[in-house]
C-alpha cells in the first residue's frame, strides 16, 4: 500500500510539475470530501477528514519539490451536498476558512490560499422508490452549493441512483443550474449568504468543530 501511495504521489507531482508552465488552467490535485459524506459522515467530519487529506497531500508534494504556491494553484476540493440547506452553506463557507489557515501554515500567501471548490449533489439520500422526489432534493442541494460559494457544480439526474440517466433526466439536471444562474441571478452575488447572523454563527461553529477534529487527526 505504501508503495502504491508513493507511486500515486509521484505521478501527481510529475503531472503538476508539467502543468504549471504548460497548462495553467488545469487543476491536477483533487482532494475529495464526498467519499466521507457518502459513507455516513456529517458535515464536520467531512470537513475535518478532507482537510487532513489535503494537509497530507501538501506534505507529500512538498517532499517531491513542488512549491506550496504551485500546490495551491493546482489543488481543488470536491464536496457532497446534502439536504440540510443551512448546514451545507455553512460547511462550504467554513471550508474556505480552514483551507486558508492550513495553506498559510505551509507558507502560502493569503491570495494564493484561496480555495477552488467543486460540489456535487449527494447520492446517499436519493431514492429509487419515488425518484421524482430526487428532483426536489437536488434543487435545494444545488442552491446550497451556490450560496456556499462553489466554483463548479454537478447536479445529479434524478434517476442516476438506479439506472443510466436518459436525455430527459439529464436535461432536468442541467436546467436546475440554468435557473439558479439565469433566473435567480445567484452568480451575480459574491456571497449570497453573507451578513446573515444565523449563517455566520453556524459557519463559525462548524469551522471550530471541524478544526478541533482536524487537530485530533493530525496528532
């Protein structure tokens, strides 16, 4: 396992080293949070385990002579978005705070430590018994992701959990994003949830609990 992990980091380092001058827009390092969430973890656990993985990636790549600046430029995070709207918004806002703190501890500048975040609607809470309900769930999840500040978003078709999505289900999934962008105009607002006392307090609580668990993992 150690050999396989080492080889994987070698490959990521080589790809990152090549991409810096040749593909400046390409992200080569993906830290995935949704496996923890799909396995039953809550928002705090997903955040803490993802940040712990990110810290391990940074250490491994810096050992392979990749600078923290290059790592920050090429790293992106993936999160699953569940149906608890406010908690998911707070989770994503807290994630940016935690990553900035971790990246700066490795020597990154505040500007360089900005997080690129990809989100996808969760799988664990979807149903094959009444699949039309999944349309409603992915809509609120997509709204949470956008309000939380995601940079890219995957909305799962409502039938993805039990068959290969067809043309209709894929169209509906795409339209969720189009409505949020073109009709709700959420892409025109820097931080849709900013200024809400409830969201700000929840963000702080989630960040503190995730940071405490992250520190336990680091120990």
